[in-house]
C-alpha cells in the first residue's frame, strides 16, 4: 500500500471517534499493524506531577505498564525535552534507555504535540537493531501529528463530559439540599452524589463541634480507620490549616501519614475543602483517592462550588434542627425533655446494635424532693432542679444526653460505653450532688440512680428503661443516695 494511503487510512481511523480509550487503542493498533512494531505505547504528560504516565501499551512485559517516569527521564523524556523525535538504533548502547520489554533492540520516541505543547509521547520499539529508517521515522512523525489531534479532541470531549457530569452533580446537590431538611440524611446523600459524580474513591464530611471536627458521614469504597463519630481537634493538621486559611489543601501522597489521620486505610491522596457559610467555617469536605497524585488544581472550581452549596445546606439544616430542639427542651431546666429522650434512645439502641458499641441509661431521682418543696417552697425546689440539671450537663460528655424525664426524675443516655463505666459515671454524679452546696438549702441534697446497659439488661427501649427503673427502685429501697445496677438484688458497692 502506498505510504500516503497508509497515512490517510490511519488518520481517518484515529479521527473517527471521540472516546479516549478507543482513540488510544486505534493509535497503538495502527502503529503495530502498519509499521510492524511488536512493542508500542502512549505515555501522557502530567504537568502537575511532572511525570510521563503509561496510558496504553501493546507488547510490554507484565507490570511495566505501571511505571511512571520523570518527564525528562529515558528516551521518551528526551523527546519531551527536545520536542522532537529521538531515535536509538541500539538501546544497549544508550544509557537513557529504560527497559519496558526484554525483546527491545531499538527505540523511537515521538512527542505528541497540541498547539505547540507536548501532551504525551508515542513510544515505538522494535526487536531488531536499527529498525527505523529515515522514511519510517518521517511517516511515524506525520502519523503522530494526526494522533495528537485525535488525542487532544478526545481529551477535550472527555473533559466536557466530565464537566457536564459535575454540573449535573452540582444541580442535584442543590436540589437535594432544598428537599432534605434532616441533617443526617442530607450529609449521607451529599456524600453519595459527590462520590459518584466526581468518580473518587471516597467522600467524607467532618463537621465542626466546638473544639473538634467530627466525622458525620462518608461514602465510598475505602476502609475507615476511625469509628463512626470519630473526633479530631480542630488545631490538628491538616485540618488546622484548612480552617485557619479557609483554603483548599491537596495532599498528593499520604503514604507516610498515620492511619487515623488518613481517615481511610487505602487513601493515598486527598483534597480537603472548607465548608464556609456566611463567613463561618462549619467543617471540611474531604475527597479521597486510592492513587497518589489523584487531584488537580483544575478540579477546584467545581468542587468548591459543591462545597459552598453543602455549607449553606448544612447551615439551613442546623437552623431547622435548632427550631426542632426547642420543642424538645424542658422549659424549667433548659435540658431535653422526655419526648426527646424517647426519640434518642431508639437511635442510640440502633447505633449500638449496628456498630457493636455499648450504650447505657441512668435513671436518677432527687431524694425526698416533695419534702424539700414542702419545707422551702416550690420556687426553691425549681432552683434545685435547675442546679442538678446544670451539674449533670457540665459533668457529662458532649455525646451524652441529659433529659428531665418528669418531676424530679432524670434520664441520661450514655453512648460508646461499658456497663462498669456507666455505673462509675452514675456514682460520680451522685457524689457531686451530695457534696454540692445548693444556695438557700441548709441541708444536703442527694440523688438515687439505677443503671441499665444494652444489650446486657435489655435490647429494646422498654426493656432498658424498665431495667434502669428497677435499679432506681432498688437504690431507693437500699436507703437512697446510692447507685444500683439493674437486675442485681444487692446494691453495688457505691450504695451506702
């Protein structure tokens, strides 16, 4: 076949599709079949990483297609540096040669150019010494020009499709944020949409809660290194830098970072974007990849738009949550009421069952409260209720919940805790109340408490509350001012 006909047919073949993978395969197939090359590859230039990465190849030895070269390394790197074909008739005499196939005897590297910029290299190798004559090199160089155009068209088409998917994702997230009012549901949906649209390994959302960042939701294929609700101090890197600078951080290689700080075991690179609403940093949106150097500056605009939508949606959900909480607050003490307890205990039981983390309930009662009201009046009795509520709230963790169950009785939900720890906390509260000097009350105020844990004392809401109540009754029977564990006939060692 005449050489020009070969060139024409080759050009038509590579320019007839916009699919990048198909374009690459056609380029390689033409180079192999028309020019009788056993080993041929296309390496694309990654300017940010300053590397040549093998994108597609035919005939290379197993495992060699995973290599990445510095953009000035090897014969391929020399062609990038010189911006013209580089030919080595005998690779054994060229110190620049990097072996990709044991059969290779001669190598020709031709830069792929687009608008006077190198975008990659067509690497041609032969199992014969000095295989490429001047005419073949010229023909392959002409073919590489057409291949460069086809490659650039395919990349632009791929980029436009990616942008279309990202715009669709932004629109979907905006719609979801309007339709979904519950914060937990919103966070889960947002993670799922971003992970699918931006085709990353994993997405997570860490929200700011006073001095900590808390993992509130995540979605993807990687293995978490921290439990649900895991916490990090906001002054810990890299979060401190993200929050203080209000700027996005791209970490290209996480291999040397301890697992908990990687968040996910297989995470090799990460992009962290602050969630900012009305000048307030609410948390961090993190995207993870199992590959190093996976994130590019070119992706920032779309992702930061997504982060802005997320931040505003989270802020709205926070407002709605606060409004709802007002309906769950006790008007006298300011702590949660029984209605809120009934909702949260079901959630905590489900979470403990799903993740195997412990939870417990303390039912506590102010001893001889009616007598206190009769002696000193209801106004002072109300003040004692407020003081006891405040003491409980101050001494417990942020993840625990204190509720006024009714009258002088309190219900406390403890999460991620053992039975022994729950009893110790209950007794700590008992001792604190006993030693506290209540203003205007000339005598000691005490409490009695019962403790029940999941699943040891019950697997449902009714079973656990009934068990904690039985412990409280046992504490009263034991003389008050003590703590009793459910289903134990004698009081614990803390009973007096």
